[in-house]
C-alpha cells in the first residue's frame, strides 16, 4: 500500500484523481481493515492535516461544516448545539471520547453506514454534501448521496469538503434519539431525528423525521410535514409520528435486533425525537444529547 | 461481630452514607502491581521478544462437528519461512482434561467444535504462518450437530463422543452417552414435603452461554534449552498449565518451567491448560522460540472456558406461614464439546438452585451435557449466577404467591447459625441474615419510586475452596522482605494482600515486602487464581513461613537485648522488650546479624482444611455439597425500565457481603465493583449467539456487549464479618467470585416488579423484556 499525507486540498484532490482513497480519522476505515471487514486500498491519502476543512462557518445562507470537523467539536460548538442540536445529539453519542476526538463528520457521512448517527440529523436539517474534485465542486442532496449500505454516489475522485445546511427557521428545534443497549461504544439499534418548526400560535409549521438503521440507507419519513402541519404536539400527534415512522421502516433482523422489534422501536425513537425537537422549538433547554438528558438514559 | 460502615463507590460518592470507616483492623492499601499496570511499564506475555523467535498460527475446525477425511500439510511445510507444522500425528497420542480425559492437543479424526485446533504452524513472520495455515488442506465430512443441551439428552440424539466409554475418568463422575457428568442431591422426602405444602409452584428458566472476555487476549512464548522448556503464558493457573504440558508431551515436572508475566485479566477464562503444549511442541520441532498471540476472535472461539448455558426447572412447596416444605429441581447444563474442568458443575449448580435456605426436603438433579459448542469451564463462580438468577426469580414468585414481602420471606427462610442447609450441612456463625438487612436498609427498598423503577433483591452463597499451597518468605541483610509464592495474580489483588499478612507477623509494613510470583521454577505449588482461593490457602502458607521468621527475629533480638524471646514484641520496624519500648533494635539490624549466620528464610505450607459432613444422599459426588467457610451475599438493585423499548438500566446497587474478615478494604471493594459490573453484563447484554450450524455469531467486542464504565451505577458495599467460621488467615474467606453471583438475580426481580411479568431468559435483553409485555 502507498500512503501519502496531503498538506493542501489540491494535493488531496490530485491524489484522489490518481486513484487514492482518503482517510480522515480512520475510525471506520482502519478499524474495519483491522477487523478483517475489508482490506487497505492500494493507495491511501491522509487528509487529517487539511486545516481548511476543520471549521464551522456561519453565514446568511446557513452553516458550512468542514468535513474534518470532529464529533467532539460538533457536540460542543455553540452554533451546532443551539441551532442544529440534532447533530450535536448524534455526535455526543458516537463511540467513546477517543472515537469522538478522532472521528469526523465527513467520515461518518462518506462511510455510508445505514446506522451512522449524524445521517438522520443532517437529513432533517436539509444538509447537502459539498463534493470537490479537480474538475470543481458540486452540492449533492443526501438522499442522492447514500445509495446503499456503505455506498455513496460520489465518484472516487470526489472529496467531501463540507456539509452545508440552510439557516434554521424561527421557533424551530431538532433532536436525535437512538436506541442503545449500553451507554458507550454502542451502535444505533435504530435511531430517529426530527426537526420541528412552530407557528407563532404554537401549532406546527413544518416538520421532518429521518430514520437510522431501518433501511439500506438513512431514510426520510415521507409526508411527515403534511401529517403534522397545523396540529399541536399532543399524544395523538406523537402516536401518529410513531406509526408513520414504523410504517416507513423496512428493517432487517440481525444480531442486534429482530425486524419486528426494530420496526416498533424506531417509532418510539421517532416520537421521542419529535417531542424533544418540538420542545426545543419552544425554547425549552434539553441537554445534549437527548439520550442522556431525559428518559431511560438520563443521569439519575 | 464487627462490620464496616457502608462504603460508597469512590467515583460516585453517595452523600447519604457516612464516609469509609477510619483505619482500624481493616486497612486500605494500593496493590503493588498497580503503578506498573496504569503507567504502562508492566510487561505482558505478548510483549516478550526472544532472539530467533517464530510466530505461531492455528488451523481450526471452523465447523461444529465432522470427521476429518483429508489433512494434508505438505504445501504448508514446503513454504519458505515455515519451520514447523504439527498435527495430531506429530505429538504423543494422549487424552487429557481433569475428571474425564476426553481431549487431545490436536483434533484426532473428529472435530467437535468450531474452535478445535487441527494443525499449528510456526514461521518466521505472522503473515507467513497465516499463509501456511491457509495452505493446509483440511476436508471434513459433516456430522450431525448437537446444538442444544436439552436435545443432547434425547434418546435419539447423535453422540458427541461415540467412544465416551473408553475415556479414562474419575470414578466419582457419573457418565453416560452425551451426559458428561450427572449429580443429584437428595435430602428428606420431597414428595411428602410437597404434599404437606399449601401451594406448589413451578417455574422454568433458560440462561444462555456467555464469556469471560478478559481484555488481554492470551499469549504464549515457549523456548527450549537442551531438554528443558520455559513457557511464558497468560495463565491464571501456571501449575495447572505445567501439569498439562507434562502430561501431553510426556515430560517430568522439573523439565518444564511456566512463568506468567503480568496478566491482563482472566475471570476464569484463563484457568486450565490452553495451548501451552502446542506452542512448546512447535518450538521443539522448529528448534527456535515460538510465540502465539491470539486475536480477539480466537479468544472468543478457542479456549475451553465459557460460561455454560443452563436450563432450570424448579418446583417448591410453601406453607401459608411462609415456610418452604420441599424443593425439587432439574438442571441441564451445556458442557460443549469437551468436559474441560466442568465435571463438578452439576453438583455445584444443584447447590445454587437449592440455595441458602432452610428446605427440609430436597431432590435436585443436574445433567452436564456434551454438545458441539465451545467447551464450558470455570468462569467466575461457575454455574452460580445463572442458577441463582433462576432460584431467586422463583423465590420472589413464592413470596408473591403467599402475599409475603420478598425480603421478609428471605429473612424467614435463609440459613443462620445452627440451621441445616439443603444438603444437610449445619452452619456455624454466618452472616446471611445481616447481609440481607444491611443491603436492603441501604437501598431504596420500600421507598416511593417512579412507576418505571423498582428495587429487586437477591441472596446468594459461594464456597471457599481449601487446597494445598506453599510459599517462601525471607528477609535479606538490609531488612527488605521477599515473599516467593506459587500464588498467581489475575487482577484480584489477592496476592498483593499477602504482603500485609507477612508484614504483620514480623513487625514490618506491607510495602517492605516484594513479591516474586507466578513462576513454577522458583515457588512451591499453588492452585492458582481460581476458586477465590489465594488468600485462604496461600495466605495461611505465608503466615506459617512468616511466623518462623518472626521466631528467628525474636531469638536474635532476645540475644541482642538480653531478654527472653517470649518478651520480644515485633512492631513498627523494630523489636522491643514488652513494656520497655526504649529497649529496642531495628529489624534491618537484626537482618544484618542474621545474614552472617543463620539466614532469615522460611518455607510455609498450608495444611489441608477439613470439609464438613453432609447428610444428603449425593449421586455424582464431586466434593462441593459440603462447604468450607461459605460466603454469603445480598444485592438490592434499583432498576429503571423503559417499557416501550424494554431497555433496562441499573440505577444503583446496594451490596452486603459476608466474606469473612476483610483484610484490605481497597482490594475488597474492587472485587465487589468488578463482580457487580460483570453481573450487570450477564443480566442485560452479554450473550453468545449460535447459528443453526452451531457456530458463534458474535465472537467479537462489537456484538458481544460488555458493560462499559459509562454504564456503571453507584455501588454501595457493606461487609458483614461474623468471625469464627473463616477458613483463611484472620478469618478471611474468598471474595473474588461471590459478588458476581446475585446481581443478575436482583436485576431480574426489579424488572419483574416494574413490568409485572418475569423474563425467564438470561440475559434479559431489551428485546426480551419488550417481548414478554406484548
Ligand atoms: C469504537 C468505535 C465506536 C464508534 N461509534 C460510532 C457511533 O456511535 N456512531 C457512528 O455513527 N459511528 C461510530 N463509529 C464509526 C466512526 O467513528 C464514525 O463513522 C466516524 O465519524 C468516521 O470518521 P473518520 O474520520 O474516522 O472516517 P474514516 O475512517 O477516515 O473514513 C471513513 C470512510 O469515509 C471515507 N472518507 C473519509 N473522509 C472523507 C472525505 N472527506 N471525503 C470522501 N470520503 C471520505 C474514507 O475513505 C472511508 O471510506 C465508531 C467507530 C469506532 C471505532
């Protein structure tokens, strides 16, 4: 294997064009090889020194999160925790402190796992991936980026340089909740993210829900906005959100859970995420991550 | 009776409880190997590098059951860099295993579980060794897989060992077909007892297999010099490992030296004899040192130590006055493909399903069955956590039927001093009742709790295991002490406490003693880090040796101070005349005098302790129905259950233990915390899953879910010290296994209180807790 270290984005793009695969934190790629899940590519280019991909920049258009921003940054950055809370909820759950300090947002997204934690949050927040190659940059919707388990539509010479999200509407909130069997070093059994925007009268203006680990990719729950718009958040609405999520899921059975259990629990996660998002939209402060702030995972 | 003030988990102080007791009889000191381990300066077996060292890899069966039709190593042998390749044909044709000699070093004709070693290679690099292993041609004709212990009992079940009758075995082991070992305990008249009952209740419980999962995957290095071999190995039992090498390679004990560098945990998984002989044989054939380091996956699949799966059916008769009239039970245990050390499991499981209760009429039978799974063997308190989980779930059901509070029911029925236990043993001063009272009092039992929370309570017991054990103690010319012991440290800290025992005898501090240990070449025999036995056996040996040194010191001091030896007091680093502390001489000075004459060197050996008699009729007697210095415990666990998902979380645990006198509180608390965490894992997340083909599906840390530090609840610990019946020095009993026994049971009882329905499968995974509510 040939290993190089890129010092500029241009160098990284050159390497990609010459057939190299990028490695950011390596917490998926290297760990996977060590586990025998895959083997090292012939050429690997380390991108972890590209400081220009490590910042979170806000503008009138929204926020641009560099692909090398780590989970540890995301879970503490004030803009993310305040306005894009679902991402912070997700990043705070990733692995352990070591994993979070090394693992990156770009790596999480480009690894394409259907169980990735930041995927559903990014989707409900309307994120697009900014893919760069020697030929230039394009913005890709996440629904078009993830094509199957571990698969993306990105060409091998495309580097994800950032995730871009529009500004958050007034009176909006988002949250991510996952089902986990232990409180660290866990993988989502199922997960759900919700984004809720309220009208001035407290009724729902807009809402979206996306699900993790219940389909070959992260999926959005279609029709959620229609289902919720104009209603107030009550037991009935939450039950409807849960049913919509369960119906939308096409889970498999594996070592972690049966399809039946996944289908049921993804509904539970969806309504909890929805509830937390709606409460955040009213200005209520719910700690990051929701999994540790309320319910079964709460500290006491 | 003295007891120690409740000690909250230091990481999570519990302000409601008083602080740890002031220094008194019980001390707290940091283990001597701690700094090495936490700073990284400690060296483990995998760290060893010897000149010319080769790397070993194994070829495994990879199928659960089959007959080897082709085994061709020629391509592997021809590969450059390969220096030795071994199969069964290349080593003595010896069957081994304690109790029943049913195993060979390499598969002989038939493979009986996926992790069975078929061939081994030593090569100049790991990569070449792996390539050579892959180049070995192994063809296996499939045989029917026995994938379940209950199925193994069926009359028409295929036999795992068709030649079982020809195996050498201890006469006491009752065997037949797939039954590796059968035991029953019968006491009183169970049918009469059931007839006399007001209620007869039956319950059924199924526990899945789990793993010891030590963090260090095992490593072995073997090097020959002439006719002698030295083996460095991550073993909990170096003398057992030596015996295994000697038996299988047909060597006298004095030609084999086994050394254990720092051990990265064992939990029973590194008891017994594992792979040392294959590596020694490879090294001999290659004429070079050879090293084996397991991958995590191999650590899950290959050792013959896994926590056994078990099914339990219990029937009890109870009277409206709350007394238990009779107990009948049937236990089926999955032994896996070989007996390992498990021949005594049926009798031990029977004791735990009987439990520490007054039950006048008992009839319990237990069957240990061959299957095509990885062999089961002693993992921390073998059989007990599962059996206790079943019994204590059943006990709550009994109390519920009678409408009696489950704690009251236990207090009414538990054994206390003078009571007769299920096998007819009469107990002396024991602290079970106090354990229940203290653990419950320090918990939220009976307090107002949210609907999704409840406190569950369970009691348990565990024997102390007397055994032969020896140690040398010496003090060199500068007054520095050394203990040279056969005892093995597997992380419990028991060996570290030996320093305190020696120091107390000779008037020095624990820190004045260094310990040379885990080397069969320098120290006398000890059973090893198994059966919570180190302190009670090796502790007595060390005390015996240290007493001889103390006598020598008194004689020297008497000469020096012109007093009678009987008047010399050894304390605080010096010898003084009783009543006249100013008339003194330092121990280093006395050691200097001794160094020019008769040396301060002594040997101590712990004499056997007598086993109590039992009145019960025991078929398949394995020596574990009458218990020396039994330990007792009660755990009260507050659990929160998320009914919608079935996720259960342990919020808080209150524990009380009678493990006799506590010599080092720091070490003792560490054992309780570790045992509790392991118990939570077994209760909720740890499970080995088998495919229909009898293969493990989650042989890795990703899908085998251990508990993490983030899952650890606050743990409150109280020790009850009834005195009198202790087997070890100063009345100490064992402690390493007992805390692992009642945790899962208490968690079960809490979950049942919250959701109203018992979960009769272990582990009680979120999905299972959710399922029983549907
Ligand atoms: C112990 C442990 C626990 C974990 N827990 C979780 C968890 O709870 N939740 C979760 O979602 N994940 C978890 N993970 C997975 C992993 O840590 C995350 O997915 C992480 O975000 C990956 O980032 P990375 O920088 O390490 O990716 P890498 O391993 O460097 O890369 C992953 C993949 O993406 C590609 N890639 C990386 N960066 C780019 C880029 N900028 N452009 C194009 N392609 C790129 C790589 O070529 C590779 O194919 C865990 C991993 C470990 C080891």
